[in-house]
C-alpha cells in the first residue's frame, strides 16, 4: 500500500538542520567548467513560478525570473559541467533547462503524460538525465540536446514496480546506476545508454522514504524517511544494509539531504515539533542536531570548498535565505520577496 503524509498534518512544524559526520575521506571538488563567472545560488519553490538568483556573498537577489507558463519549480540538479540546471515541475509534465551563465530558461522539455515530476539527476558523463515522473515511471532525457527524444526514437520510459511514484533520485558514483526513492522501496536503474533497465530493489517498507544521498568518496549512501524517524544506511559497493541511524525524538521526519562536496558532512532538512539538542554517536557515523528556532529549513546547498552552507526557510514568518559555516553557526540571512513553498530546491553554482 502506498503511504502518503498530507502536508496539512505537517504545518506548522519546525525544521531542524542535522549534520551527519560520515567518516569519509576528504574529496577535492571541481567542476568540469562552469559557465558562471561568479558563484550564484538558484532557488526554486512550488508556491511560485519565480526563480531567485542570489549572490552567496551578500545574500542579495541579483535576478528574478519566472518559469514559463506558470511552472512550479520542484527538485533540481546541476549538470556535471555546471552550465545548466534541470528543474522538474511539481504540477506539470515539464523539465526546465536553466542556463547558469545567463540565469534564464533556455528550453522546456516536455516529459510523458504525467501530472508532476520530482527527483532528477545526470549520468556521470552528463549525456543523459533520469527524472521521476508520476504516476509510476522514470523517463530518460537527452541532456546533451535538452530533449526527451532519445536517439531519434522518441520517449524512453521504465515503469517503477508496483506503480509507486518516484520521489528522490540520485546517482551512485561507484556503479553509476540511478537510484529512485519511493515510499516503501528504493529501485536502481541503469541509464547510460538509450534504454532504462531495472537492476535492483532495496526494501524500506513502512518508512515513507523521501530522498537519497551519495556523499563523495564515502563508503555509504543514505535514504531519508518521514515516518520512520531515521536515516537508512547502505554500502555503495554492494547495496548491503548497514544500519538505521536514529533521529532523536519520535516526531522528527528527515527529508531532503545535501552532502558537502568534500564528502565529510551530510546536511538533512528535518521536520520536528520540539527542540532537539543531542549528539548521537554511531559506527562510522555520528549525528549533531542543531535547533534552528523558527527557521523551517528543508533545502540546502553547500559551497564548492564546503565552508558555507545555504538554506531557505519555506514556512517561517518571513521567507529568508540563511548562510551558515560548515558547523551550522549562523553567519547571515536575507528576506526573499515571496514565499517559496515546501517543495523546491537551492543550487550552488560555482
């Protein structure tokens, strides 16, 4: 049975930012050649068609533009070469291609006959992308030509077993497979050619899984879950289940996750209903919990050198973007013109 948690039951709630110390080797991050001359933050949210371009140094809005035809920005991913961002639409069968140099929408990719799209990621070579489309499919995209036409043969889909809707989506850097999170299962697909093939299934029954993260250089990957109050830990090499990393208090709900480029930390947006101030030690992992007060932060981006963490508050009295150091000490904040909504993304472009 599919498991859904209505947003009405989640508001108003506080959001905590959690740091998971991964015990991974430090990774030096580099882009393959971003077209952006200076660092920028791109912020989308499903309550508005607006996309905000923010200067990460000053947190000022340097540009504001709209997605075409009232589009609602949802999950987003930066292309490996840094030249563009793919943004899935939370209310339509579209993926928007944002040029990071011009800060404008270059193209709209029309996906299958769906009511909304969610998680998205690129293959390692950047030639293909995979997007979770509802109801119950993943679709391959040609990210060289920004098209849904694969090899001249039209749309390429693969059904998600059981008809589950895909939510989060991420690429395993070891086997280069795409992992799609559903409420009860995680499915891996090969997506490097002109076809999408189901490879494996990970059982996460009963935890209302949401997102997946592969910190660079880490031996583990992580799957968050709203109703399980925990993050599941798996090995990247063989997908073996390692442990459940418990989140303090029974009413917390870990959601979106963002690893630092150096692979040393994982930032988790987490629903909660009370203050938490606890350190949880673990085998190769430990968790610090930081009370963010009335800052209901669920989406994060991290600077290329991993020294700065940016988050936006989706439901606080005023919508703001926050800047922290890597230990989640607040550096500054700035108010945004409009409320962005629960679903959305913040992307750091170096």
